[in-house]
C-alpha cells in the first residue's frame, strides 16, 4: 500500500479543509428528506439553522449531563482521529487506517442510546465506536501502534478492535461481512432469552453485497432484535453512491423485506439518537429488526492512503458547514447547557485523554516473536 497520507485535512475550530479534487463544482441533485446534495454553502448554512431549531426541542427532553457527555465523546473522537492522522504520517501507525472525522454524530448518537449489555459490531472504521463501547483510548491507540497494550495485543491493528467482554464484536475488514455476523449475534441474544439488542454498522457500499439482503431477509423472518445502521457517507472508497447503486434510498430497500426503516440526518446527533431509541424499543419489546439509513459525510479520505481526487473541495466545504460537532455545540450553547468555558474544558479533557493514549502506546512494548504462533486457528 502506498505510504502517502491523505491530503485532506480538517480542523475542528476553523472548520476548514484543504482542497482535494478538481475544483469543479459537483452536479446538483434532488433533495431527500431535507438533506440536499446541492453544492451551495449558503443553503448548507440555512440547513444548519433549521437543524438547530429541531435540536432545541430534543435538548429540552434530554438530561444535561447526557448532552454534555455526548458532546465530550464527539470531541474526543475528533481529536483522537486527528492525532491518528498526525502520527500515521510520521510512521507510528502502519497499514490501513480509516478515520471517522465528520461521522461522529452517527456512532455517538446511536451508541449512547444503548444499554451497557447491548452488543455492537462494525466495519473497519471502528476506533470511535470501540471507545464509545468502553474500550479506553489507550487500548485503541496501542492497538493502532501494534503494541501489547492494544485491545487485541497489537495483532489486529486499526481495522480489528475487538472486546467481547464489553460487547464490541469488531472491527471487520470484509465489506458487508459483519452484517451476517451481526445478524447471528442478534439471533444468539434471542435464543438465550435476553432482551439485549445488536447494533450492526456498515457503509452504504456494503448494501450492494448479497450479505446485506440475505441478512435482512432472515432478520425479519426470524424476528431478530437487530438494528442495522447504514452509515451512508455517500462514497465507497473513491466511488460515489450515485455511480454504484440503482435505487439510491438505502432505507427503502428494507421495505422489500418488511423491515421498519428510517432515513436520518447524520449531522444531527440528537436526531440520530432519537431514531435509534425508536429502533431499540422495537427490538427490545417486540424483537423486531430496523434499518436506519443515516446520511453523513467523511471529511477525510477513505483511508490514510487516499489522495481524494474524486470529490471537489466545494462538496467537502458544504458538509463542513454542517459539522456535527459545531452544530451540537452551538445548540447546547444557545440552550445554556454549556458555556464557552465548559467547551474549553471539554476540549482540554479530550486532548488530555488523547495525549495519555499516545504516551501509553509509545511506552507499550512490541509483541514478543512467540506471539506469531498464538491465536492461530487454521
Ligand atoms: C468484500 C470486499 N470487497 C472489496 C473490499 C475493498 N474495500 C474496502 S473498503 C471499500 C468501500 C466500502 O465503502 P462503504 O461500505 O461505503 O464504507 P465506508 O468506507 O464509506 O465507511 C471497499 C470496496 C473489501 N474490503 N471487501
Ligand atoms: Mg461509504
């Protein structure tokens, strides 16, 4: 794999990105459920304002401590990933590394609606989900560094965070593979008579795989407590969804299997949490599956080796106008849930946690050579 790091950068404070792509304006597309694909910064800002109005009501219904914790988790995820990009570029992290910057509202909004004993499975863009499920930033960073202190002893790396004890079933590199495993986990929850639910994350490109369709069919046939979360960031590597999918609505595909579904704005952490709560209720009380299509956008390249030539800087800027962290912070400030000083403290806490993780990873030893022959099953 080429070692050239992605040229796209984003900054949480300045909300700016470096240009990638041709500089041409992307073609205009129809709006769907209030989320437009038009490259128009003014419209994007207007969408932000309307989102804030919606967030206002949800803020009133949510405990302030939870709201602050959600913001902290988003900021932690952002700083953690920014630091990953930095240390990747100096060779501290090797191999594949897919960052979550821009998509934080999806992982945090969905997972912060879960109970501790609920289970989670995802694809390779897994660092933030792993941390929200309780794996420490130290264990995630040391795993990225390939050190013994990593959550799987340094043997998995970026794509294979895993901790069954905390209900985190990976970290999977085969596109769509985890959808079948997630369906099986939900089957086991039901078989054992628990009222736990499974959150199964995947990207929109995985929807074109047979595994998605076979799993949805079984989940509805067997009435499984699984919540399929399609993180629709609109690209599968360098291929836009528009070039790869015959019917662009992922949510509607669930209709073919009789599964409840919703389209959600993935820049709005509270809308994400609310939709997930409905799905959790359905799974826990009625043992029924749901598909949530959560529309989001990754601000960085597909992975650290992506030169990002397939999208325009205009398109990236449009989504950065709707940065989920900036939006949520601003809503919480308006609602007087946080002050500027509180936000500064949240940032300091997050930066401190990331620094601690880096130090831990740096000091953790490399695995012993003998480890090459342990955990080998075939
Ligand atoms: C079965 C399989 N085919 C192809 C690949 C190569 N591949 C890695 S990531 C990726 C794109 C997946 O995009 P998406 O599911 O939308 O997730 P995102 O990266 O956008 O989060 C592809 C094709 C793979 N890992 N597995
Ligand atoms: Mg995608």
